[in-house]
């Protein structure tokens, strides 16, 4: 599945409709986000059973506050609607893919 672009208003309904949602908090001016973006999209393409969603940090301050995002990029994983993972920083392809597989298991 390709990734979605979500706003803070869409997060709850998306999480309720899907068992596993990977949120990627980013901003267009963020250099590490530009590095991680292609990795996010590549891994998203490998997991058709998982919803991958980008959330623009600049446009969604309520979501930033709600999930305690202190820096970007940050990955938040929701399982059954509940946050089960929240970590800032860039991951390589293998680490990110492994994380998604482990949380989804």
C-alpha cells in the first residue's frame, strides 16, 4: 500500500478502521525527513496490510502535542488504535522494516 497523508482530524478514524497504522511526523524543511522519506515510502510498499501515513508537523500542531513529538522525523505506531511505539530519528531500511514486522506480529 502506498502511504496516506493525514491530518490530526483523520488519525482517530484511520486508527479505528485499521489494526496497524504507522504515522510519520515530518516537515518539508527538515533535512533528516528528506533522508528518511524515501525509506518510509519503500517500506510502506512492502506491507500491504499496514496503513502508512505522513503527518505534516507544521500543519498539525494538535497531533504533535497529542503524541508528544519533540523532534522530527518521528515514527508513531498505533496498534488497535493505541500508541505502541514512539521514537524520533532516522532509521535505515532494514531497521524500519524489522520494526514494522515485529510490531505487526
